C-alpha cells in the first residue's frame, strides 16, 4: 500500500523523475495499444483460416503452436497494460471488467488451448466445446480492441450519417469475403453472389440468389446468422457498447451519433437506451427460439443440435425481419406449412421486431404503470402512479397505422386467395392463420408459408403497398415507415377538411415532419422507378410485375420473391444490391453523406401560392 502511494506521488509530482515516469508509461501504453490489436488481428486470421479452409474436426498442431505463441504474447501485453492503467482514473466496474477479460484470456491460453492440442480424438463434444470457447474469446477480444478506435473516430468531425453508411458498406464487403471461404459453401460461389447474400443479410432483406439450405454449409449459415444479427442492430451499436464498457465513459459526440442511428428522440443517457435495445433483442430472440424449439417435431431433425440451431436461426431472422430460412422452400416446406403454432410464434416475432424499440419501451412503461395502479387499487391503497403522456404521438401513429395495415392485409388475403393459395388449407384455422401470416410477412419480414408464384394478382398489388410502407421507425424493418404513410394520409385529410394544420391525438404535427415524409415518399418512388427501369434493360423478358415486385422487396428490405432473383443477370443483381443497401440505410441518410448541408438561413423570400 505504501509503495502504491509512493508511485502515485511520483505520478502527480512535478519533478523530473515524475515527468520521465509519465513519459515511460505513455510510451509503454502506446506499444501495448498498438501491439495488442495487431496480435489479435493475426489470431483472428488463424481462426478464419481454421474455419474457412481446414476440416472442422481436424486438430492442427501447427496452427495450435502459432495460436499458443500469439496468446502468450497477448496475455503478457494485456497484463502490462492493466498494470500501467492502475495509475489512470477509471471506474471500478470498468477495472473489474478489464481484469475479468484478462483472466479469461489467461484461462484459454494456459488451459483450453493446451487441452485442445493434446486431444487425439477430435469428433467429441469436448473438442467442440474447447474449440468454441477458444475462438469465441479471441473474436470477442478482437472486437473489443477494435471498438476502442471509435473513441478516436467520434472525436473527429465526422457526420453520424457517414459513420452509419460506412459501417454497413464495410461489413457487407467483409461478409461477402467470409461467405467466399471454401468451408462456407458446398460448391463454388461467385463473389457477386456472395456479396448479394451478404448485402441481403446485413440489410435484413432475405432475397437470395442461391439456396441457403443447400448451397451453404452449417458454418456458412452461421455466418449469415451473424450478419443478420449485427446488420439489424448496426455494427456501430455493438462496437460502441463494447468501447463504453471497457473504457468506462462515452463522449457527447458518440451519444449523439448513436441517437441518430437508433432513431430515438432521447438525448440523455443514450448508451443506457442502446443497452436496453440489445438486451430486449436478445431476450425476445431467446424466448422465440425456445417457443419454436418446443413447437417443432423431433423427427424433423437427426440431432437436437440441428433442431436448436434451426430454432435460433429462425427466431433471429424473424425478429430482425430478415426472412432467411435454412429450408429449401422456406416456411412453405410441408412440415412448417401446416404447423400453425410455429407460424404464430414467427409472426409474433416479426411484429415485435417491426414495431420499433422506442414504441416497445413506451408500451412497456405504459403497461407497467397500469399494472402498478391496478395492484394498488386491489390493495385499496389511495396512492396512484401518475400517468403522464407515456405513449407519445409517434408511438400512437405507428401503432394505429400498423394495426390498420395488418387488418387490411388480413381481409384482402382472406378474400383474394380463397381460390388460390388458401385451397391448400381446408380448415378454418388454417385459412385464418395463413391469412394472418400473409398479412404480417410483407411488412419487411420476407417469410413465405405459401407458393409465392401462385398468388393472385390483387394480392400481389396489395403486397406492393404493404412492402412499400414497411415497418415502424427505430425497428429492424425497412420501407418508408408507418409514420411516414400516416403523416401523408393525415395531411391529405386535413387538406380535404380545410384545416391549416395537421393534428393527431391532440398533437400538432410539425411542418418539418410533413416535409420530410413527402421527401421520403418521393425519393423512394424515384429509386424504385429507376431500379425497375435499369432491370428491364437487361431482363425485359421477365415481366414488369415480377421485376417491380423484386425491386419493391429489395428497397423495403422485405425479401419476398416471385422466384425471379436467381434468374436475373449480373447487372440486375448489382441494381438489387444497391436497392437493398439504400433501403436499409435510408435515401435521405445516404444523400446527406454526399450533399453539403445548408446552415441556418437568415433571410426569407415572399410567399406565393402554387396552383395545382
């Protein structure tokens, strides 16, 4: 204790010795902070090489040797860095987290890796557990170290829109490279098809140029699952949370950037809001996976591990509104087509994921207050929890529009498909559940429980509208958003009624919101029209309705298809890739990156009415 106080006095002192001590500490920290990410990059390279090029059940002693060397160096450098950081001000829980991470790395370095290297029989669950633990720790440590770079990025004058768009573009490219690994596919895959699949996964679309079930190995399907999860919440979200957790603080710039990325109005404590988003996502996905697992027949899979992976994959894909499936025909496979319980759970996950996190939190708080007041009333307690305007106008508008679209979609599907896809479901329960699922899935989900090519033309037209509108803001879905459509309708109603303002639930919608809504609608039509035109240049023989359906599905990140996507030319696939990307990041967000923003205008021209 006395030695530590002496060192602290030396650190805070003004002598030449204190200056040299600080300089030495800064130099050592710089060496550690540079060498640790580099060594972790090499370790991750070995992991990718092992997974991507080596047989999964092979125990390579040469690879284990180099991995042991890297981990020994990492353990030493991380320990030195922790020792040097004892003299820096940090939160107690941050120090505990850093030390815990170092202990875990020591554990895998001196116990897990030697045990794995000494195993002669590698086709056992023990070898599988060791390999998963080892590579998970390396990947987590690498992501954590890379996340520290965000603190430097946020301190630079970089627009949040640039970070948002660049993070998606970078991750799509990395995902395309990973899907090109030999062990990720069962047969060769062109880079364009790999890039298309990575874009569809990161942008949580679900359109596919190859069969996910047969063209990708379990390792490739796992990569797609990771791309979906990170793409739904945003790579910047995960990276910022890790940086905050291990650094113990966040800058105002990082919180403002996260606020824009998460589409939340919350200004204070944005990090806490993002933590809630991640925890709620993982909670619903876990709950959904368990529900799907219990609803599936055991004879559908050879092993329970396959059943668990199927449940997790579809729960994540449903909540993230991705629409990817590990079945060749999607949910149209007979074992799922008539399993209405599984369809109900998937539809529920789709609705929750497309509702928007701010709305989910508002509803949770509203129900919590109502439940508390009910308990107090039953206890005859005169106290009551004050119920302010918990559910704001955005949440009310999104809920009303979502409910209206679900009802309209359900009724239209039930009417227009009686002599088409509903003929395969003779029971009343089957018709109701199929119609309900058919109303939910075009809202950016992308799952299909029917043969999409057998849909009637009126249903396809309704689907185009539902896909274009999409999900709610702040959700994992796409489209122009329910609030945008709601504002446009309310504005039209106000004009017809002769009002000079737009009102909803005793609130007035600002002119800025109205202008933004119509700008989003116009830009979406321009992009969809341009994409459709470009595809017709190379694939005019495919039919305008089918081409338009694929473009609407790509832009709104839905993933439903009339079977046209695998048949498209290379140029048309590039058009769909760009449509999915723009639809995910947002047309306005993308244009903000390239167009210089005007400063505050200190003048105003005379107003004149335009004749329509």
